[in-house]
C-alpha cells in the first residue's frame, strides 16, 4: 500500500461519519464512536468488555435487572450475533455484492440461541475470536472497499459505517450493563 493510500484509509476510519452512509436508526450507535478511529474503537471495546466480563461468574451472568429483560449471557450473545451480521454485510458489500439483505429480529435470535445454557467462558471465547476476526476484516479493506455501499434492512450502508455500528452497538450495551445490570449484582 502506498503512503497516500495508507493516509486516506486512516482518514476513512477516523472522524465523523456522514449520515448518508447509514440509516438514521443507527445514529445511536455511530454517535458513540464519533471522531475516533474505528480499529481503536473495536480494540478498546474488546479490552473494556473483557475487563467487565472478568468480574462475572456463570451464575452472575444469568442476572436480569427486570423479569422480561435479557440476562447478561443473552446480552453477550446478542452483541456477538449483531457483530456477525454486520461484519458479514460489510464483507459482502466490500466484495461488491448487489443483493439486498433482509433485516433481522434481534429478539427472535436471542430467543432461539439458548445463550443461558452455554457456559460463560464459551460465550467469551466466542466473542474474543469474533472481535479479532472483525478487526482483521476491517484492517484488510482498501479505502475503496470502505466506501462501497449496499442495502440491508431496506437501508443503504457503507462498509465503514457497518464497522462503526458494530463498535457503537457494543458501547451502547456496555452502558446498559454498567447502569442497569451491575448495580443489581453488588
């Protein structure tokens, strides 16, 4: 990669993301990484998430702050499911896929996954491998690939926007964990 291409890629992975590159619904997530480098957001997110997870036991990870809310295990599983879906979309769009992808019902995915039945360490190992794969994937994209777009959930997304959505989605759930789950565990 030549130096100008490297500089351009750094610029594409940092700073403000134009709203035209994602659906308004995702502003909640993209705003949580505004002005930051995507790869650093993903790496820092992994570090912060694992530091928090280190305080949990398998029993504590079954905690729900309200009766019909997800358990911590289900939140972890939801984060990984969403990351997989968004990373798959990013890969597909980066490779020039023209097909439109459907949306997905995150509640139905959690209901079908049986995350509470899986050991916490297994969920965390899955998260670790997935996050490293996501980081590697976004590192591999050229500047041109980062700007490619595709349609999912009847909305246009750029490849780089999907990365910021992954990072911001995790930050969103980390705030919920800290504000709603952790107080009930002490």
